[in-house]
C-alpha cells in the first residue's frame, strides 16, 4: 500500500490548519483573547448552568439503562472469543486514560479552590469549607464525568467489533441515522474534523499544562527556579516516553505502563498513609465520603439561583468541568471502544463508571487529606500559597513535610509523569487510528503515523507555551464541548438503533 494513503488528509490537514488559525491570533493577543473567551464562558455559565448539570445526570441514566437492559448483554466482537485484556488490565488502561495526571493536581489542591470560595453561607477557610472542598474534588471524578467519557463508546465499539466497519470514526457511527450521502459527504467530514480539532487542541493543552506538575517538584528538589529551559527538558523527556509508548502500541506500551503505574500509585498512597498523618487521612476520607453522599444531589443540580452574588467556585467550575470533559468525550469513547473487543456493553460502561471513580476517590482522600492536615496544623499555609500564580508550587511544599520528603517528591513525579504519558500515548494512538485509512477492525494504526501525530501535538504545544497561547486554547477546548453534547445523544440513539436493527441482543451474546 502507498504510505501516503495511510492517513486521510481530507480531514487531518483542514483540522490542523484550523487549530493553527485559531491559536496564533489568540496567542498574540492573549489578554484580550482571554477577556473575550471568558466573557463568552461566563455567559454560558449564567444561561446554561442548569443544562450542563442535567446533561451529566441524563448520561448516567442512559448508561445505567444500556447496561441493565437487553442492550447490556451485547458482546463487542465474537461472543465465543475471550476479551482482549484481563479485567485488571482493562480497568488499569481505562483509569490511566480517564484520570491521567490531572488527579495528581486536583487530588492535592482542588479542595483549596472551594475552601477559598465556598458555597453561599459557608465561611472561607472554615471546617465546613474544608469538607465541601474534598467532597467536591471527589465529585469532579465521579459518575457524571465518566459517563460523559464513555457514552459514545457503545456505538463506536459496535461499528468496529460487530459491524466490522474499516474506519473507526464518529461519522461511521452516524451512518445508520443519516445515510450514506451524509456520512460520505461534507457532513461526515465536518463531524470527523470536529473530533480532530477538539482532541488536538485538548492534547496540546494537556502537554502544556501538565509540565508544571513535574517542573515545580523538580525545582524544589534541585533548589532552582522553574525556567522555560527546565520546562523544555521535562517536555522532551515526556514526549519521548509517550511517543515510544504509542509506537510500541497497546499491548507492549500503553497496557504495561498503565498496569505498572497502578502498582506504583498504590505503593505511594500506602507510603503517604504510613509516613504521614494516616489516622487523620482515613478519618477525613470517611468524612469526605459521608459529606459527598449527603450532598451529592445538591452538588449535582444546585445553581444557586436564589443567591444573586457572583457564582461560587463549585457552580462555575462544575459547568467548565463538564464542558471540558465533553471535549474529551469523543477521544475517551473511541479509545475505550478500540480496547473493548470481547467485552459486553454492560462491562464496558460499568467498568468506566466504577473503576476510575474508585481510584480517584482514594487518590483525593489521600492527597487531599495530607494537604488539609498540613493546613490545619499550620505546617504549610496552603490556602495562601495557592492564591499566587505558581499554584503548583504548593505540591512540593506539602510533600516535603513527609519523612523522606525528597523521596516522596521523586515518587510523586514518577507517578505523575507516567500518568501524563499514558494520557498522551492513548491520545496519540487514537488520533492515529482515527485518521488512518487502514481497516481498524483488523489492524493497528501505522507506527509511523503515531510518531507523526506525537510530533505535531508537541510542536503545537511548545509554540503556544513559548508565545503564551495555552490559556485561551484551554477555554476554547471547554467551549467546544457544547456541540459534542448533541453528538453524544445522537450516537447513543445510533447505538440503540443499530442493535435493534440487527437484534444483536439475541445473536451477539455469550451463551450461558
């Protein structure tokens, strides 16, 4: 096969040009861009808060319906074949992809944003605000977000593993609804370009904003200041790791890194509990779970409509978090569909709803508990530190209070780096699979294409880091979630229609 035909230039090149066209002017006029974009986002928060909140709830309901109805029994692939991965391997890959390095940042510091800006009627810095903080941090990594991530996957998994369609694309999943003319024409190309634009933008933001999690810890260890040179060095190492992992593929790269990191993260959590304030962490974890369960509906649906002041952090950030998660939804679902061969729809949805949620809550309990304890004892003035621009600098300050503090910082950096790697190697692999013209129901995306995609993501991120365009691109990524929401509900209906048409709940199920 001609190597030039391994990538679909008709969707890839326009998507890349649109990213560049959007990024450069926003980067050159960063402050004005941020002011404009934030005003648009603030308007969305004001007008559509209720919609985003109900959106998360509806996707959870849809996920439970597909799981526990006749559709949940449908196997994504040959019912006689075993799943591609063991349940532990499968869950580990989904956790690494779904949670990534962001949990290292939000687990340690998310509670501070709520403690400094609590819901109406709660005093900043008070004990109640601290409970709100950690409970909210757990909520962010809860059922709604992972429902957002997974609910396109049934349609994608069905066309790939059951229908054996060669192209692993959103447009292909819509064929059953819109017909061949739309799918093969301009409409299908626009859908696929939306996927690529949102993912390339999100990947560049992840690469750019993920580096400070490492650099601030490294600067503390070496006793130096964070510099652009240090950021470049960390980014180059990180790029090498995720490029190598993506090149090796799911079996030799992504799966191994994901499972290894589960063990390493578990060891780190046990170390923090034993060497740190273990009793407080366990008590605070119990209190946080209790507080979350007692206020779950409140956090899920409250818009503070009777309070006319500025929206609190919980209200505005929940809308942004759901919108930003929607931007990543197509990537997560396409990747989940690719690795779910042999799994039932029920297994795929429930694993994604439960496994990342459990790990995220444990991580938030341990890391957040450590941070809150150091704040309460006065060892680290955490709430003051996070008010500064160098927010990430609070992380090594907290870790340094542990016995063998330097060792704790090193392990934290390694876990964060591997999580960052598993997020972007999955992203690189998925974009390569999405743009490839190979039959994705039979083959893996070309290795050369994976390296090309990794290089493009890196170049875009480095240029924007240098000229200052990541912050506007992050807001744009959040805004791009709006059209994705409509696509999600369309594809949930498409999955149902395809399964109904084939009566797959009769023919494509495991024999008891």
